[in-house]
C-alpha cells in the first residue's frame, strides 16, 4: 500500500519509533498522533506540530472516554503505544497498559470500520535472556 494522501492515526507517536514514523508519514499524509506522554518526549515531534496536517491528541488508551477524542475515519492506524517496561512482578500494570489498551483501541476501530491496522512489538516480550550473545567485530 502506498501511503500518500491518507489519513493516519499513530498511537504512541511521541516515542522513539513513533516520532520517526510521524516524520516520514507527515510529508504527504494527514497524521493524528495519540499519546499519553508517559515515556516519549514532546521535543521529538515539536517540529511536526507546526504543520497543518499533523495534530497531537493527548489521551490514554486505557480510558475509554479518551478514545472519543480520536474516533474518526482513518485509512491506516499504526499502533505503537505500549508500556516498554514489561516486568513480570508488575503484571497488572503491564496488562492494563499493553493488553487492555490494545483491546480498547481494536474495539473502537471495529466501530469506525478502519481499513488497516499495523501492530508492532519489541524484543521486550521475550523477557530477560539467561545468557547474552557476544560477538567479536573485526575491522576490515
């Protein structure tokens, strides 16, 4: 799918990967960023907020009433929002901020009939390794 002249929602758009996605997609699309600003830095997207086609909506996917702020038509949704600090000893927080938040988003997207959702994850889901791989890097 070629992304040009599309209406795009990016959850977690203030984070590291999300902010780069905003940079790229805002060149030729309308981009709505939804973020609770818990871990990302607003400075990463400040230059994009000066554009007419980029809008930041502050909200939390775990709060269903916040979803009404972004209930609209989208061609594509990039779901990058997550709590990156997944710890087994804090399962409730992990569940709320990752699983329940994603569920809320999907339920909303079903209501508005969004065409495409791109879901991402990270290596954090694999947990802490028991042994780290080390490689020697040789200069050529």
